[in-house]
C-alpha cells in the first residue's frame, strides 16, 4: 500500500495574471510556512516595506527579480539565487520579470 503524498510542481501557478502576484502555501507547521510565489511583473507599491516578525529564506526558481532594502543596496537575483532576510529587516520587491517563481520559507528560530 502506498502512503498518501502531497505532490505538485512549483512552476505550475494557480493562475496567470499580468502585473500581479499569486501566493500558495505548499507546507506549513507551527515553526514554518513554505510558500510558492508567482510574480507576473509585480513590484511592491511605492513606499511599501515588508517588515516581518520571522526570518525569510527566499529562492528564486525562475525569472529575474530585484529586492530593495531600507539599509542596504538592492540585490538582483537570477534563477538559483537565494537570500536569507532576517526578521524585522525592511525590504521590498523592486521589480520582477513576467515569469518569476519564488520559494519563500518563513520560519521561527529557537
């Protein structure tokens, strides 16, 4: 008897939207949440900053993206690049290509 498994493909997005973003939770528990984010040319609104209570590890799986930081230079990402964003570090999405797919792991350290 085969165990039940949750399967999927990170490149299959919930829907395609022009200049938008779709997020799907792939796996979660009390100490973490793993998300698939599909960005279709999306960027953070002018003046908006993410400032999260938990660290976030992000992998750019497909496309191109630029992350901006309040206290550091912007970082350009290409497929395969990853970054760890510490908790409470203000950051924003400056730009994404129309086919960008990310994996984002929000987690608790203790």
